[in-house]
C-alpha cells in the first residue's frame, strides 16, 4: 500500500503515548508513518533505558528552541509560541521536501494542542485529520461551547444540570476547567480547542473525520452526538501487549519521557497477594499541595493496605517531603516514576487512585482495575464522570470546603472499591467487563480496528 502519513504531536507524555500507539496500528495495517515532534522529546524517549521500538516508524524531530527541554520557569506561553512558530516552519518544510522528492505525504494527522498543523497542511493542499486524544464527550463539550452554547455553561450554580444535545446531563463539576476559568497555568489551551473547532467548521468536505481515543461500546452516544462531524473511535490507544494478553514486557512503541528503573517495584509487586495493592498516581503534570499529600498519606495509612505511590519531584525540582513518609514506606512503596501500564496489568493491583487523565483512565479501564477518581483540572472532571456514572468502574472523591480531599474520605472510597461490600463487588465485575470490551474493540474485526481501516481507506481513496 503506497500510503505515507505524517503524524505530528505535542511533546508531552500524555500526547506522545497515544500517538505512538496510533502510529503502530497504522503500520500494522499497511501504512507508512513519519512521526514528528520536538527534538527534546525524541531525545528523552530514545535515552530511556527501554527506548521505543520503532520498526517501520520514521522519527523526524524538529527544534522548538528548547532542545534541552523546558520547564515552568521558562514560561509556558513562551514555549507554546516557539513550538508553534518553529514547528510550522519545520512541518511545512518536511511536507514540501517529500513532495519535491516524488514521495508526497498522502495525509497529515495532528493531535490536541497543535491545530497549526491543520493550517500548514491546508496551505500546502495536503488533507489532514485531527486525532483527539481525550474522550468524545470532551470534544462534544468544547464543540458546543464554541458553536452557540456558551451561555449555557455560564448559567446556574454548581448543582444545576447542564443539558447538551446527545449527552447525558452534566454538572459544573463535569465540565473541563478551561471553560469554567481561564486563570490557569495552561490558559493557552482554550484558544487551541477553539482553533480545532474552527478548522473543522471551515472544512469544505461534508462531515470531516475526527479520530478519537475511545471505543464504540464505551462512548456510543457521544461519538454520534454532533452530526456535522464524523467521529471514529479507534482506542484504547495503549500498547497491544496489555490488551491481547501477550507478554506485557513487550512495550514496543512506548514513549516514556521520564526514566524509571522498574526492577525494584516489579519485584515488590510480585511478593503481594492478588488484588491487594493500591496504586496511586497523578500523571506527569499535576502537582498536589503539601496539605493534600499529607491527607492522602493519612488515608493510605488508615487503609492498612499495601500501596505503590508515584511521587515526582516538584516543579522546582525538590522532592516532596511530608511528615508520615517513614511510616508510609513501611506499609507501601514510594517511587518517582514507573511504567503505568505494566503496574496496572499486574495481578497484585486491586485499585487505582487516579487524577483521571484520559490516558490513565483508558489504561485502568483496559486493565480491568477499579478506580478511586480524584480529578484535579482540565478534562479530568469529565473523565471522572464517564468512569463513575457511565462505566460504573470507579468512586469519585468529595473535597471539603477548602478543596482538600481528607484522609477519611480517601479511606471511604478505598473501602468502597476494595472492600467486600456490594459496591466493591459491582465495581470489580464492571471492571472485568470493560477490560473484555476494550480488548474486543482493538482486535481484528473489532469496532476500533474497523474504524481505523475505514480511516485508511478514506486516505487511500482520496475522499478528502
């Protein structure tokens, strides 16, 4: 098949991981893929002790001006602006060079936070498609917000329902935080989402395609809520080894930007009883306050269960210190980073305390692990709603008046998930059910596999 696709993504862990899995699946069904992001991200991936296996994948990094990486002290707006400016030039040059060599790209795919790729592709008359790495529900919410429903989000109080066509009722706690408040570190995000919607609205073609990291059985209604867009669920975009039951050490096409030494925590997990361990992780960007960390520690100690807790250094580079660390380390294990899909697929893990990032949510769902849902910002409240109300695979924490989730509340949620009561039995049963459905979706002939082939047929057939 003569079908060469250019895939461009934002250089963050939560963007690179699903993008690489998407690339792998395209290659498996006959496409050729060139993967492009910042030089610093590619370097970090390849310098990891277990770099991604890239057979069939062409890596083309570009300099964004931060070749040694960036941090918050550089200013997120400065980085995003530089990434857009330099990236636009690099992607345009790459597309033009391939065309002049007689090997043009048939299609360009770009992910969230890089809408400028869509403009570059259009200017060079190459068809392009958005790969939405969040759930279909959040796409629908942003789409409605920017196409005439903005006032609905501004009315009412926290307990008032928000009704949008094709979606179940939402509360303000279920809405992406960027819509409710622009005063966040990542306040550049909302204009990016608006730009994505504008690109789709300006498409000449009827019902432009949007590829979504979800699957039909989980978001059947949100995937068809907007008639003007043809959304195709192609997820979960996680390593196939964790879906097909094969060797979980085969993590080819992984893209960890943070190095870890898995040996010591894997050995520790191997010594634990089945479904006995609490796994606690809050993603690669979220940073909790010292007070909140103390409350989580209290809850874990009070649960009297073994746990594996990922605690990264703070944005200032300092290790998070809190009063009960020595006591905690007697009961569980604290690590700076780990291979999350490997941990979640381990038989010892019985609960996932998660910030509800979409990658983490899909990984927990596909691994069949019930969750304590601890959303913090961005789309995480929406994701928590999907996991609790639609998937019935988790219990959502409730914060106190100061916005802190107290230790006793964490214990309540842990007991609901891991206890022998009716709620725990139901959650574990649904978790197994979703694990099987996720596996079926990506198998040959499954809904996500079929949808991916529909997309490739669309590319090859030139139905732009």
